[in-house]
C-alpha cells in the first residue's frame, strides 16, 4: 500500500510538471473595436455611368475609403521605458518595565552583584530594511504591411486589420496589425504610419523549431517562477 501511494505521488508530480511544458497557445485574432454599425444598403443602381456606392473623385488621390479597400501601414515603432525605485525603512522600539512596589517596598532578588529588581526589565528592538530595484524595456520595429478596411465608422474613420505569414524552413513567423485609421492621416501614397493608428494592436512572433529553441524548459521556468520558495 505504501509503495502504491509513493508511485501515485510521483505520477502526480510528473503530470503537474508536464503540464508546465505545454506550448504557449497563439492568441485568437479578436481585436477590441467599437461596435460596428449596421451594413448600409445602397439599393438598386442609380446611374448608367456613375454609381454612388463605388464612385471616386476625379481630382483626388486614390486612398482607402470603403470596406474592402487596402491600406499600407508603415511600421515606425521605437519605444523606450525605464523605471527605478528605492526604499529605506527603519524602526526602533524601547520598552521598560518598572519594578512595582508591594507593601511599601520593591521586591528584589539576590545575585552575585547584589540586590536586583525582581520584576523590572527593559527591551530594545531595531529593524531596518533597504531595497532597490530597476527595470528597463525598449523595442524597435521597421517595415511595412498592407491591411484591409473591414468597417467604416459613422464619423468616417476606418477599421483595418491584416496579417502576414512567412514560412522559412522549420519556422513560421507572422505579423498582425489592427486598429482605427483617420482618413486625414492617410498619405498621398495610400499609406499611414503605425503611430497614427488608434487602438493599434501589433503582434509579431514566430512558431516552430526556432521559437521552441528560444524558450526555456519547464524545469528552468519553475526555478524562476513565484512558486520557487527560495
């Protein structure tokens, strides 16, 4: 019975550790956007030469303006952040107990040094704490990618999203972009910089053998996790 319980405990520990080794799932493509308005019905064709729903101005640049149009996003991301903190605390406590007087005299006890108070005493306590910490993070991304307009808001802003997958040997990389673009920010070449996209979500990562090689094993992650007691 004892051997069975030991085996069961070992299997339970192995199963729990194996669960930590499961690959990290790729998040679903569900960007958070405002509620989309109902699709507008343009009705039957209203002209033999000019159609209102697909009309284009004769003297303006060809820019994304309707659902289904494409737009080039120029990735211009360069962010740097750093923070530091320092904490110093100290506490000192002094307590003294005075020997009481009983029947007109203070009780004492005899020692080699003479008479000492029987109930008197004192206590001193000192606590100090010094802590420092710092953190820094930076990222840089350059490039370009084409996205598609999938919704037009009532105020004219365009909701865009798109993704690009690249497969090289045993690894796959993908780039996802989503956000809200103001038509006035679109350049004459039908492009917009990424820092002018509202509620932007930019996701660049990889999958496959290269991504697995750059990831720590489950035992190394355990020793660096909050569950490590030391």
